[in-house]
C-alpha cells in the first residue's frame, strides 16, 4: 500500500492577522511553530519515516517541513522546493484584511474569490511591488509562468503537473513522501486525487499543521484518507477542529 502525507504549514502571522497571503513570504506565528513541532512529534510517535520531503519556495511551508524533519530526526533526507507548490496567487488581494475586504466588496464576492474554482481575484499590475517575478527564487520560471492572479483551477494545473512529474514516479517505486504545502495548494491536490467536482470543493478546508494521510492503490488512486492525531488516525471523515482563518 502506498502512503503519502500532506501537511498545510502551521499558522502564519498573516493567518493570525486574517490577511490574504498567497505568494507573500510571511513566516510562522509562535502558534504555527508549535503546530509544526506537534505534527513532527505525532508523525514520529506513529512510526512514520520519509525518504524525501517536498515543499514550496515560501518560508512558512519550508519552516514547517524543517521543524517536522527535525522532530523526526530526518533532517538528512533529500528536500525539494518548487514554486509549483506555492500557495494560490491571490493577485491584488494579497496583504488585505479578509474581514475588511468583505465589508468593502460584500461577503458573496469575497466567498467567490476565496472558494470558487474558476474566479480569479483582481490581478496584480506588473508595476506593483508585490509583483516579484524578478526575485532570485523565481528565476527558473518560464516566461508567462509567474502569475498576476490565480483561480483554484490555475493552481490545480501547476500542482497536478508537479504531482504527476515529480511525486507520482517516486511513490510508484515505494518511496515515502512528505508534502508540506499550503491551504489552496492542498485543496487543489485533494480535489484532483479524490476527483471532487467543481461544486463540491467550496466547503473543503484543510487545517494548519495537521498531518493528512492518503493511502493510494498501485494506480495512485486514493483508497482512503485520514488526519493523524496524537493517539493515531482520526476516524474517517473527521476534520480536526483547528480550521483556517
Ligand atoms: O490567504 C491565503 O493565501 C489563503 C490561505 O491562508 O487564504 P484562503 O483560506 O482565504 O484561501
């Protein structure tokens, strides 16, 4: 049986401040650091071992991965970082407070921006300082790959490409993999793996810092999934109470 562990980074300072984050490189909050430590402890206690770990190029996910590997005494395993695992790009909403944005544009519009699959938030202008296409960490992107905004569908395309080209071949030869990523990146991956229809994904939220285990068959189709708590797997369908802001 093939098993892959997904984890959303611990709470970030902008989760705490309730701000749209996207590709903004904010760090973990003190609570997020502790969530990551607990996740590592849980995985270690449950006897998980990884051969490789994958994350984005954003420090809240990288640090979560590092803390987990440190707790598991696995800092020696290969680590891979890719922009394709970055959070969904939130365009011109990045940095804005979510509650204030809902007051300004209405709850319905903000819900569409946050949870529809095909509505893109307002795009960034290339002259905006938040447009970081020339930053060193993005120098390997091809022309046109750096987003100005993204829908969940856009995010799903790049995440699934990474899954199919990089993760799936390793899983198929029996490697044990950890993926430390972001709320919408993981929603997009789960949508793809579980073949969730466009109208079935709005209510799916992934809590920060909770290991989510997917058991897969030889074709890498999911058999079942569950969150891991300190006493082992949570009953199927249980969504831990720690929900995203
Ligand atoms: O701000 C963001 O980048 C994401 C994740 O925190 O927010 P949301 O849950 O609203 O998609």
